[in-house]
């Protein structure tokens, strides 16, 4: 099929590369000319395992092409919209890119096309978009809501091996287009109305975020009653009705999806006259979890003022260089505000100054350099480099009291305690180890 993908962000670029790899002729439209040129030259602007190889293959066999002008999508059989819908400070979803693209598509289309909305948009927007932009072209443009469920770090695998494909449409014929588009993907196709399909994305992310905040609340309670969250979570997760995924206590969720979608769903609820108290609590708990970590670190060190702290991990999770809404951003800000000297290291991610990170921290290119002369360290991201670190050598570089706050419960507390560290995890029986 001849497919155009509008937007070359995480979702759009993965979609374009994977569709081209499946044999479709794909045009990817990216209006940022510098980024577009980078892609034409075979460079992915972010890290995603396996994506660069797919990009190179698509460029080499001619199945994938990049342009900065949307007019190149005019005669496609399928147009997939994958532009950004960032969160505004009040939780509202910024739909300006969606509106611009929909306006451009409605003006240029002169032949039948299936328009697939891959961007995450508020439930009910699809119907509004059809009324606002497509009324005059309803006989030419068939609208489908087809939300994505790609996990950063595993996006290529998730594309080809999803647990389900959700399709919301009012036009039965578009289902056959989707079957043809995804003919090499053997996942169940869940067909529903447009607004329901839009809700699936928000509901899924909100539920997963709820599991994370819930287990963090249990972890905090474990510390107060002398329990250990690790065996607790393991046993709870063995219940098939609950499952073990997203029951890892730590510093809370981050990234481009969970924070945006939980706040967005909360705003949508308020806008429609519903008070989503459970979701408000999930958001509050997640924000507070960073403060819990700082308080714990302060207690262990006596004070943070004048102390040198190593922040290990900047990305919101391993396997990606994405730092959007990462706990590291809040942790570094609070440490600097408390008067600590901060050194930071991540195997992939960097913290550009324009993201509002305060002065007073040092970016290091080696984990041991980051730990040198530090009174303490906080593990933000469970990178393998930290789990398998030579902590004995690190001990010789750090200075007393050599505190380690394991923000992801990924280290061996007995091993670190035996080496002479003052160890604490999140919800672990750290009091007996300190």
C-alpha cells in the first residue's frame, strides 16, 4: 500500500520504518527540515533499539522516503497522523499540531483516503475533527482511531508483536484497509466506535500508572511497619487477577505517556463534570514519591547542604535516552535547592540546560567519575551499568558516610552493606541494614 505518515517522532518514525519493512511504500512527513535531513541521511534523532537498522533498510530499498512538505502525501491510500499532543501546565492536551495537520489534509485531498489517527487525542475529539474538518470531504476521507501502545525501548518489538490492535471507526470498509496494512501482525483486532477507541489508550495508561502509585504507597507503608516490599510485591503479583507487571516500587513513573495521559484524563474528567478522585490520588502519589526519596536521603546524611551527591541515571527508564518527566529532573532540582553538589551520569541520556535544570550540577562521562568524592548516591534508573557496577571500587572513591539510596530496588542490599555502604531502598527493610 502507499502510506504517508505525518510526524517523525517516537510513534511516527517507528510506524514509518516498520510499515516500510513490511513492504509498504511509505512517505514520512517531518516539517522540521533539520530533522528531516538527518533522517534522509540515515540518522535516528533518538535511541530506540533496532530502529536505525530498519531506517537504513527502508532508505536502501526505496520503500521509505522523507519530505518536509505535507503535499507529498496527497495521493496516498492511507495517511497516518502521528504528531505530538503535549500536555499543557493545567493538564489540557495541546491539539494545535492535530488541528494544523487536519486542516492541511482536508484542503489537499482529492482522491479517496483512509485517515488513521495514531496520535493520542482526548476521547470524543475524533468526532469533533470529522465535523470540523472533514464534513466537506466525508465521501473521500474515512477516519479511523488507531491508538498506539508502543513502549520506549521496545517499540519495534511492540509494533510487530502487540497484544491487540484497537480500531475505532464508523465506516465498516476501513477495517479491511487496516487488515491489509497490518497483514503481517497476528494480534486480535478490537473494533469499536471512535470515542471508545480513544478512551482505551487513556484508560490503559491510567490503570498502569495506578498500579505504580499503589505499590509505592504500599512500599511507604512497609517501611513504617517493618515489612519489605520486595517479597510483598512478588507474592501479590503471583495472583493472576493482579499480575506482577508494574508492581516495582521506586521513584514513580515518568516518560512521555503516563504523566501526560493521567493529567489529560483528569482534565477531561473535570471538563465533563466528573471528579476522578482515584486518578488525582495517583498523580499526587507519583509527585510525592520524589519528595519521599529526598527526605530519606536527607535523614541518612543528616543534611544535604554541602554534601556531594551522585545521581545515577537520567532517562525515565533503561533502554531509552528519553528524559521527559523523568524522576531525575525533580531529584536534581530538589538536591540543588537543598544546597547539595550534584554530579550526574547516564549511559545514554543528557540533561540540556534549556529544560530548566538549575545550575550547580556536573554532567560526567563515566559513572566512577560521578561517584568520586561523593558522600552519597541515588540510583534513578536501573541501568545494567549500575546493577553490575564494581561497587567495591566505587567505595574507595566515595567518602563517608557512603550512602546509597536505591531508588529502583535494583541493587543487592546485603552486598552493599557488607562493603560498608549505608544502604536504603524504597520500601525495603533498610533500617535493619543501615
